[in-house]
C-alpha cells in the first residue's frame, strides 16, 4: 500500500471514512442520489480500514443527509452568492466541489491531523482556506469574521461525538458572534444510541456517540431559531423530486423505521 496515502487519525476523525465511502459508493450507482466523483478519487488514494468504514449500514441515510445540506447551502448561495460557508469538522468532505458558484468564500475547519491529510488533496485559494482547529475552540472565530457575510455554518456528522456541554457552548458562541448566520446540523435521539454502540462495537470502531438530542428545538435557548427540521425519509420537495425513482417510492415506506432515527435541522442565529 506504499503508493497510497497513510491516514494517521484520532478515533473520531477516522469516522470521516464513513461519509466518504458512502458518497463514493452512491456515485458509482447507475442512478445516484448525488454525484461526487472526487470522493471516489479520494477513497482510492488513501489506505484506510475498509472492513470498519467501507460498508456502513447507514450509508444511504448518510448520503440523504448530505443531499439535504447541499440543497440548503445552494439555496443560501443563490440568495447570497459571495457569502461565507464554514464546514466544521470537515473531514474529507467535498461539498465545495459540489456547490461552488465561483463567488463563495469557504473555510474547511478540522483538527490538525485531518487537515494534514486534506492538504494532500486540496490547496488553499483566494476563496477557500483550510483551518486546523477544533470546532470547540474560539481562536478561529475572528478569522472567519474577517470574511464577508452573511455566514452559513455546517456541522455534519460531527457534533454527535462531542459532550453536550461542549456542543452547547460552541453553538452559543457562533450564535453570539454571527447574528443572522445559518447553522445546519444533524441530531440523534437518545433511543438510537444503544443501536449505534452495538454496531460500532461489532465493527471495531472506537468512536462513540456522546450528544443525544431528542428535539432540535431545544437548541433555541442558545439564541438559535429553527427554520426547518426534517428526517431523511421526508426530504424537502426539491430534493425529493431529484431522487431516483426507487427512492421516491421506498422512502415513504421506510419513514416509520428511519424517519425518527436522525433529524437534519437548519437554524438561524
């Protein structure tokens, strides 16, 4: 495997391969939910543990979550073409490649080991910059504030791994520092935690969920207002119309099972 990049990541950071592999597999389907050829290239270029991360049972749910957030970011940029988007815990996400309109300003923020891996595949530009920091830190906030607003913060597949008090503090700081900003995130009710922990234990994944959120509206006490909140089986209509026919038919049937297992929520500071 000498010709592949070696990934030396912490336990939580390694979960980036779950979402990367899900997007890559979906892209290779005949009629995918989303197309992400860069994800395919990245996955083929890195030496990672496929047994752990390559065949996640929640792959479709992960892809649908990503499609919802992509849609919200595109809507935001259609109204504010030169605004600033910040990916918190970006991992090896390629959302910039999927939604770039030629004007947006972008920050990909993650821990130093992840940013070190990212720099093998991405480079800073005049509109896009990588920041090595924790979403829980405060030092990166002034850096983002120097970029022009309005602002859109995305935290996909990351906050659930953090203790609740740290999540609350991080979201409250964003709400206070960036009035009017949008925040997209995913949440999981407490009742799903036992299932997740059994799954990751079976696969040998060390990272465990830490923050449960039964109702995203509970975040409104932090100075955030819920604009939209949806399960992955009840997608926004424009997203649903673009789905392959098999998903348009099957997702309503799956709603009683997967509809409440995760919520994707758009909030405004």
